[in-house]
C-alpha cells in the first residue's frame, strides 16, 4: 500500500521579510482515509497541500509517495507524476470557461493519457448528479461546478486527491454535499486531503490535522 | 484532436481579439500571394515561349544579351547560313501599341522569306491564309491580338509609315505569337528605314547544338553568341530579382502582423495565467503549455492564411481576366508553390509571434497563477 509521507517539511516565503509558511511538518497519509487540514488563515494549509502535491518546492524536508521521492524529480517529472497519481480540487472551481462540462472533465484524462473518454466522463458526471454535461461552466450553479471539478479529478482514477477549501464558495447545503462526496471517495482506497476552515465539516473526515503557524499542533 | 478543439474553442472565446489578428494575416497573405503571382505568371510565360520557339542559338551584337536596336547587318544571316550549321532566320521585331488609350499591345515580327524555317515559332492559321509573298503588303496577326484590337481579315494595320492588309489570323502555343503581327521582313525594314536586323537565329540539328555554338563563337568572335537556354536563364534571373523585391514588400506587412500577433498573444497569456496554472497543477508539463500557446497562434495564422489565399486567389483571377481583356496576356499565375510558400510564411509568423509569450506562459509560477 502506497502512503504519502511528509518528512520535516519547511517552506519559507519572502526574501527580506521571511514568512515561515510550513515549519517542520511530518506526517504519513494512508490510502482509504480522508484527512481534513484545519487552522486559521495564514496557518499554511494551502502551502502544505502544494508541497505534498509537488507543486511548490520545500526549502527543507522531503515528500515521498510509495518509493518515489517527489523532489528528486524535475518540474516536468513531478507534473507527469501528478497527472498519473494525484488530483486537485480548488476553492474557485477553476473550470475552463470556454469548454463544456464534458470537455472540462476530459482535460485531466487527456493530460494523463493523451486521450479522452467521453463515455466515462459522462458516467462520472452522472453519478455526481450532472445529467446535462454539454453546457459551459457559467451555466451551472456553484455546487454543480464544484461537482464537475470533482469529476475532473476522479476521471484519472487518482490515488491521492487534494482539495483546497473546496466549499469556500458554497452555501452550507452544497458544502455538506461536497464533503459527503469527498469523504466517500476515500472509501475507494484513495487518500483524500482537504484544507478547510469549517470545523463541523472537517469533523466528517476520518482524521483532522490542526495547523498553527505552519506546525502540526494536534490531531 | 482534443488539443486542437481546445485551442479553437479558446480562439472563439476571444473572437474579437483574434479576428483582428486573423484579418491582419489575411491581408498580408493576400498581398504576398498577389505579388508573388506576378513572378509566377512571368515565369510561366517564359516557359511557354521557350517551348514554342524553335531556335536555340542567337547571334547578337557584341556584349548584348537582349538587343532592342537593330544594329546587325542583314548580310550576317547569309554568312551564318553559308556555314551550314542549321536553319537560319534573320530576326527583326519591334513593339506594337495600337489605339489610344492603347488597346492592343504586342510585337511586330518580320518574316524572313529567305529562311528555310517557316517562322521563329510554330503557328497554325485559324482563319484566312498565311503570308505567301515577300513583296505584298500583307500581315498575319495573332488570334489574341486580333480579338483585343477588334481586327478582321481585310482590315488594314498601320506600322510606322507602312500599311498592311490582314490576310490571316494565327493561333500559337506561344503567347508572344498570339500577340504578334507578322509582316514580310524586307517590307518592315523598308518601313523602319533600316538595313539592319536585331539578331540572327540558328536552329541547329539537336545533336550538334553544342558544337555549333563553338563554331559560331570562333567564326564571329566580335559578336555575342547566346543559346536560348542562356537567354531563358537570364530572363528567369530577372524574374527572380523581381520576386525578391516583391517578397520584401510583402514581408513588411508580414512583420507588422507578427508584431501584432505577439501583442495579442502576450495579452492572452497574461489573462490565462490561472488557466495554465490549473493545467500545470492537474499535471500538464511545461512543454505542453508551450505547445498550447504556439498551437493557438499558429491556428490563428493558418485561419488567416486560408482567408488570405482565398482572397488572393480571387484577386488573381479577377485581375487576370482584366489583364487579358486589356493587354491580351495574363501576367498573373497562382501556383501550388505560392500556396505552400504562403502557408509556410503564415506558420512562421504564428511561431515568431508566439514564441516569447509561450516562454512566459511556461515560466508562470503555479501558486501565483492560482492566486494564493
Ligand atoms: N508567494 C508568497 N510570498 C510570500 N508569502 C507567502 C506566499 N504564499 C504564502 N505566503 C504566506 O505563507 C503563509 C501561509 O499561507 P497559506 O496560503 O499556506 O495559508 P492558508 O492556511 O492557506 O491561509 P488561508 O486559510 O487564508 O487560505 C501566510 O503567512 C502567507 O502570507
Ligand atoms: Mg489557503
């Protein structure tokens, strides 16, 4: 079983005024479990997610996934690794405005395999409650848009799913629904890591990690 | 295919902006195609004439490649004939413009009755009859010339001080003969008040042509001996020079278009920073992002090219028709070579206009692009 392991991660921003965004973070994320990362604004949640996904490069420490040391690979190597194993869900949904829901979902599979699978894209969208996938993003509600973004994450069959405040732009009803979906995904032997402000929703995850000033304070 | 779809949809998304680039490209490609068609037209005229003319060697005044003033003694033709190196023809021609404003443009040729060669080029009689007598003031005119000037058999054509009755209409493969007026050589010389000719043309037996050139050079060291191949090369080099000038002219428009495209792509990349960052976060490599930008710009320029080629083609067709009506010959010819050249140019413009924006797209910091 592959685990995502962070070892003594440290990330410092700024040249003159230095901000320690993540300060000596170590943890091992297991497949089949959902994790909520909570903490006040500026506590380093987003930075941590980006470090774990290999998007940002740490100043110290390392991230390993299975036997792979993430930062032993170059920029493009990590990008390919992300396409193969990871997926990302954002607060602002970040669907591409000129593509239909179906094409938006297809993009990530295309990045992974160089191919699209419209049948599969349609199926995944349907299980998430999007029955008409031909419309463009702005024609859907916020909750629907985030579900389309989750479909875009799921179509590549990822092992680890990162979600940075996925409910930050949603009302409570939609937020609960998105959390239900994300924690449910973890049951399929995936690792789900969600950064959030919402402690109630966070408590629906298997594990809650508290960050303060970039440090893991208690679980 | 999916990539192309994404690129085209994104072009449609910013249609107004890209439309400007597309129009810019279309206009500069139109001008490129149109200007280059002149060279192509001239080249194909040269080719057609070269095929139609029998003669292979010309004896010309010293140091000249293409003579315009008759300065050779007529007897030179007899001296060449005496060498027994092939069929010999005394050449005298002058430009002809008839009517005001000029309606018919062509060339008056003297027919050398002393030669065993029928004429410089082959022609057939379409109507009436051929010239039969070196002393009668009769003329055969090319079919295109007859059409543009509105001449019929029995009409009189005035050349300088002389008058000739048209007895036949000739049809030929060569556009020059189609636009010619052929009259007896000695009468033409009389009208021009000259005892001299432009050149002596020699049609040697094919297998002897190399040897005959040497013989003529040795025998007439004070004249210039040219093969029709040399002359064709010379004419082609003039056309090539014109090509370079015309290409230079259109490249100004193309350069402006490339700068314009660059500005548009730079703005687009700035605007789409988050989009590229999302793709990178989802696993797109830097090479993928680079390609995405380049493909978009090249797609824009290929669309512009398509419009430009269609527009240019239309323009070439229309002005070709006008030219035939006015001058009797079409200097414009749009070849597959021009289409391919312009496509290549369009692709290069697309690439040049987008390579720097593409590099800046690759350099975007993912986290900054996503807005923290
Ligand atoms: N590019 C950057 N340059 C300088 N400082 C940065 C940069 N990115 C993040 N920081 C700082 O790092 C710290 C951690 O930021 P981060 O975005 O990870 O916090 P967060 O927990 O996600 O906050 P929020 O809940 O508001 O999203 C903050 O103090 C932030 O100001
Ligand atoms: Mg954050």
